[in-house]
C-alpha cells in the first residue's frame, strides 16, 4: 500500500462546537452526530471554511508564535 502525507498549510482557527458550526453554516445537525463535540472552525488561505474535531486539529496543527 502506498503512503501519503499532507502538505504543510497555514489556517486560522477558533474553537467551535459541531452544533455551533452547523448553525453557522445554516445546516441542521444530523441526528446521528453529537453537537457537543468540541472542535475548531478553520479558515484556509483560499477563504474556504471547514470544521475539525478537537483531537484531529490538535494532532494536525501547531500554533505559530510570533
């Protein structure tokens, strides 16, 4: 099986629960999802926004300090 790695990318992030993200996007939270899940809303360099569960975010991103 081939191995892959993601390219380094910079995002802006702010804590936001799954339920709050769904509300922000104007979506109805699916009945099989936990709205209390902690996570982050991400804004990518392209302007695209996405949501990441807290554990995934913390394992994938490191805060930049000035």
